[in-house]
C-alpha cells in the first residue's frame, strides 16, 4: 500500500483493470485524506546589518523584541532599499508542518489563518506563497487589510543575531472563517499553543476553540504542538488541563516536556503526558526521538529490536504495536518507542528550527495513510480495530526521525523535496512484514 499522493507513476496510460473486488470501494469519494491546521501566518526575514541600523530602530543586540507595525514597515522598506535581505522564508510552526506533510504525501492539506488581501510581487506575503507547497490549500485563508506576521533575524557585524517581531494582523482570524465541513472530513486538526495565548481582544483564541469544537463533534483527532517552553512554563497546569480536555496528540521537545511535566527524562515526560492525551511525540535533540501511546492489550506485538534500558525498564518491548486512542481500547496498554538520530545526525546542522515540525509531518502522514487505506480497502484486517496509525510505533519513529534529519541538513525549515526514492521503503509497515 502506498501512502496518499502520486509519488510514482508506473503506467503511461491509465490502468482500469484493477482487482474487481476493490473497484466498488475505489468508486466511493475519498474523504479524510487531508489534514487541516490553524496558524499565525508569518514570514521569517533574514538580513545582515550594521550596529547603527540596530540602534536606529531601538533594538538591543542579541535580544528579541516585539515592534509595532509602523516600525516594522520602515525597517522592512530600508532592508529592501539597501538590498540587505539574504533570505525570506514562509514561517509558522503549523504552516511548516502542513507544507512538509504535503511534500511527503504529495497530497492536500488545508491552512486556516489570515493573508494580505493585496499582495505585491516580491513582497513578504508573496514570498510566503512562493515558499508554500502547491498541494497546500490556501483557499480558506481570511483576507486582511494589512500585514501578516514578520520575524526579522538581523545578523550584526559580529555575527550576533537580533530578533524583531511584528505580529501584524496574524491573530485576527475570525470564528466565521472556520469551515466546519473542512474539519469534519479531515484526518486531524493541527494547532499550536501560540494560538491560545494572544493579546486580550484578539479573536484567534475563540476561533481556535471553535475549530476544536468542530473536531470533537466529528471525532477528528486534535494535534497540539507546544511551540516553546516559555509559553508552557508560565502556567503548566493550564496546559495539562487543556490537553486533557481538548487534545488527542501532543508534539513537544525535551524542554517543553520539562516545562509541562517537571520531568527531565523525556521518556518519563512522555509517559506522564499519556495521562492527558492518546499519543505523544517528543524530540530530544542528540538523544533522538521518543513516542508513547496506547494499544489494545490483547493485540500488542513484541519488538524484535534489542530491549532498551531506561527509567521504564525495557520500555520498547511492544513498540511493534499500532497506536490507538485510549477511548477505543477495551484494555489499554501503554507502549513506547525510541530511535537515535538518523546516521548520528548530519555532519553539519544547518538549521534546528523546524526539525520537530518535520517529525510531526511524518506522523500526520502515517495517520492520514491509515484513513486513506481504510477508505480504499475497508474490509482489510488492518482495520478490524480502530487504529490511529497505519504503521507500528517503531516504524513511525523511524519515518519521523528520517524527515527531521532532512530539515536539519538544510537552511530552510520547510522541505524542498520529498525523501529520495530509494527510501520509499520507509512507507512500509512492520505490521505488514
């Protein structure tokens, strides 16, 4: 079984003589083979400047500062005029995740957020569109009369990085711009913690909660990426309650896991997070990547990999099991998996921003593949139970780990291409072996 999308074309002409037993199911309109996410649409702008430039705009070298729209526009225009900009990348953690998903799956994802109503060629909004996969559906973006978010990375004469952030109108997403039908047919709703913690009076939190309401109504898994430890550590109990009440899958790094749970060990942090959610993805830098979830006790599958020591003894014993939502288990069993960095990590890390988003994109690809296969072959034994993923926990770890490596090995947080063809075997499942 191939994942959603058309990564390979083996025939020049369409082939209609398929297995007659599958023709009926293939004629049914395919639904649930996309993911939808809400994001603060922003562009990362990188430029080399001198110290006078930083002083002129009241920026403190090496620090991060929020600037108003007027200052941001003046700063941007000067960078353009003097041709100081070296890179302009589409940003936003959910935008990055959905883009990477669409590149991996060669299939549709839907982005909800705001976008400038009037876009000039060469502008930051134009660059956002240029750096976004054509498979991402942007038709549901809400137009705004003003700027989207901009994050300026200003590299000084000594190489020190100073950050100037202009939110613009990125948090002005209205409740009316949340389409229930798009969420109802999706495989997952993907959110970030930034959406909930906005300035008083901004409509983004209300729009986010409305999207969650639609997802719960239609039994669509809600995925939350924690974003940054600074948001979580301000009120960890709020986020624990939020996860318990609204979220099925949480993605985090080891610092965010510590802020959320108080556990320094990523494995113990992932285990604690299962008190609130159904599936956990935790990236831990040079330590690798952890996953934790649930499966049915009766159908657990033992690993043939070496059993790993840790705070939970032999924690990967059943990593060949497929993940399920706890509510779908009669006797839920906690399962864990871990993988070290692919090939020990790249020789030179070009960019750490976006590695976690890339890993999450791989997980979303596997979840969507499960729905895709269920629609194609509804009588398959793979769907005798309500599994959340298509592959085993160990195989999802392997896939997520490889995609993270690809981002670490490039300058941009967004994939520019899928994985090499020889690595399509990553799409296979241990379950099928």
